[in-house]
C-alpha cells in the first residue's frame, strides 16, 4: 500500500472519485498529498466547481419549456 502519490496519480484519482467510491488507501493518499501540494488542491476545487455547475445547468435545462 503506497501513500505517496504523484500529481498525475492524484489527478487521475480525483477524476475517478466522481464516478466511483475510492478505497480507503486512495482516500488517505489524497489527503496526504493535498497537505503538501497546493496545485492539486486547486485542481480538486476546480473540478468540484465544474461538476456542481454542470448539475445546476442540467436542472436548468430540464425546467425550460
């Protein structure tokens, strides 16, 4: 079980977490990495923002006549 992850691996895990539940080891690896890498924290915030915006947009589309 490896807890140190590269930024590339963290990016992949962030994107995968939107489609599936991550393992406990992966979640811990993300938390550890985010404590030292501001760029990956920023990437996660941006992907969360885009995911939420798309959800709101889909709901808006559904209410149009």
